C-alpha cells in the first residue's frame, strides 16, 4: 500500500491515561479551579514521591519554574550563570530577565550534555550558579559538577524538563540541585498541556518560594492560618497552575509507570533494530553512560552532515513519518549574542550537533505497527 493511504505518524501525540476527563469534571464541579486546590495537592504529593524533593511547587510552565529559581537566587545585573548552549531558550531567558549574563558552555559529543570538563574555565568572580540540562533525560556528570559547585561556592540548578523518572547512580534526577525545574508541556512524558514545577531540595528556600509564586504575598501562610491577613512582602508573580490542569496532571502521574513502560518499549526497539543500519551509514545513536538510567524521553540520531540530516527528514516525510530537528545553539542566536556570551573556547561541538541531529517519533500510544513503519522507513535511507 502506498504511504499516501497510510495514516501519518506524527513526531508526538499527547497520551490520555483514562482518568483525565473524570478528574477535570470533578475539578470544575467542586468549584475550585484556581491554583493550590485539591488536585494540586494530589499531584504535588505524587511528584515528591517520584523525585524525593523536599517540596514541589506546581507552576504554569517550566519557564516560570526557572524564573522562580532566578528570583530565589537574588541575581543582580552583571551576575553570571553558566549553562549549556544546547538547550531551550527558557533556560537562558529566566536569568537574562533578572539582568544576569548567561555564559554558554559547550556540550559533550556523546550525550550532548554540558561538558563538565569545560565548566571550571567558565567560572569568574561574577559567577553565581551553574544550570545543567539532562538532555533526553540522560544525566549530566553530576558528581563532577556538584564537586565544582561546592568548591567554588556556586548554586547548582537542574533544568530537568526531559528527566522526570531518570536517575544518576541510583538517585533521581531533580534531586541534585538546590532547585530543579520540571516541565509538563504536551511534548513531555507526563503532561497537562502547559505546566511545570519547581522542586526545592533546600528547605531554607521553601518559605520565600511560596511568596514569590503567590505574587510576592504571604497568601499561602494566610490560608494555613499562620497570619491573620496576607500582604505584599516581596517581589513575585502569578506562577500558580490552575487546579483544572493539576487534575489532568494527577491522572498522568498516577499512570507514570504505564507511560514509561510504553515509551521504553519503543526506545529500545529503535536502539536494537537500527544499530546495524546506523553503523553502516556513520550515524550515531544515543549514548548511555554507566550509572545513567534514562526515562525514554526522546530518541535521536546524529547524521554525518546537515545535508543528509535534511534529506533524511524529507525521506521519512515522503513515507508518512514526521521526524524533526532540535535546539539551535543559544550562544549564536541573536538574543544570545545580545544578552550572553560563550564560555572560553566557544561551542563547536554544540554547533556541529545542532546541524546533524534528528528526533524520531516517540510517544506512549505508538503501537508495534507504527514503530515498525518508522524503523522500516529509516532503514531504507542511505547516507549520500
């Protein structure tokens, strides 16, 4: 049968676990649709169980969780925050909004995570924090990075948008930094359309984080009966997630084990059945260092050059399969040049990886036939 008559396979399709509609209806009927309602409490409890965080504050996006971390740092104009160039713009925006300078470090050629060996050279007397991003949910080298931050007096923050359910040497991702940001965007393993969370692993931050999240007021303390009125006591913004979205998130978190099982099945089939083809064509598959358990967030391939990358994407599209590229280097972006700077040595590995990377479809509702179609379409491509 021609690919024209087959259903197309998108890069992503949002998964519905089964309880979302019932929980959404319950949230609306109970009349508590703003933030910090009953479903927020349920989702928060599940998230803390998964990550081991001392506290988890649901937010309207991972971007807002990162902005909260910048506020909690008390950044001043000219302070520097080291981060990978190979990441989403929110990682940099959160700190640039406070007047800080993002310092973009290069990535490792194997995992595409920030290269821990380059971080020391990027530290100056203005450096306040290091932000790591666990690309594809594969852990950065947290032992080395944590040692550097402790020795140099820097705050470690995890952008864990990809990493929920992943671990490093048996410890959950999101538990290493003083703070960590989670994403529940529609493209993530667990999603509520738009949403996020700030994980707090330092109890000293919890009180002020609640205030920042509640528009700079002590409203949370008021509802706990700790004060007789709530007032404006600090800077902040409206970072709360609606309890309606928290209801959807609760259903997803309750089904996390099933979601992960399905995603891992697709990931491992790609990895096993594309191995020979990748080796024959000089294409790199994902690398999993020892001690890194990943959550099957995405499956990527690195082609020898940009021309083959683009030809491959077109090749799959002709066969009804949507594959996509990913991050573009922040250090070379217009805003990156304006608000930040590259670390010493630049980011040549990032530049090369960004031009060659392709992500294959991966979502829980891919059946065996869908997965086979992607694999078959992939293996019919030969590097030119």
